[in-house]
C-alpha cells in the first residue's frame, strides 16, 4: 500500500512539473510589446489635413505584467518610414499607446510622428516593431478590401 501511494504521489509530482514547465516557454514567447491595431485608412477623404493624418495610427500594447520602456524601439512600414522612441517612454503593464501619423504634442499615451503625408498604404502594407538592437518584435499586415483598420 505504501509503495502504491508513493507511486501515485510521484506520478502527480511529475505531471504537475510537466505542466509548469510547459507553461513557461509559452509565456516567454510573448513579445513585450505587440502591435494591436493599425488604422491605415483614416475616415473620410484623404485630404492630408492634420486631422486626417492623425486619424491614421498604429497602436502598441505592453503585453507583460510589469512597466516596460520603449526607449530605442521603432516602428516602420514596408517603404521605410520610421518612428523611433528616442527617450525614456515607459508603458504600464497591459496599457496601450497610439502613434498618430500627423503633428501634435506628445502627451500621455499619444505620440505624433509629425508627418505631412500618410504612412500606411490603404491597399496593403505591413507595420513592423523592432527593438533597440533591430530585432523584429512584432509585425502586422493587411491587404486590399479591408475596413480601414486591422486588429492584430
């Protein structure tokens, strides 16, 4: 009986250890930041007004359970338009930030690229997020015929 109980206890221990070991790589595989939405076709006509440009944006979300710093990270499109986080910019766990294409004053969770032309192509493009060393952190692609935005 004692041998049987030890065998059952050992089996439970091994099963639980396997469960915890399997969970660790999945959590480690989650990137610190993810592109969660790209509004590539601002509502209305593309007039290149600042309001229209700022209705085009990319949203990044901190997917970790701690505050993270975006310093040195950058967002780019296929054509090579780049938005860089040059100074400390901390994002709370689970929070999102929005990078608008047009001009504005950076406040809180809203950043402004300062461009006078659109970045994201309405008929298809890819948004890339890279870390300070240039490694790809996340990407989000879309094609023709969308709703004007994509959730990634």
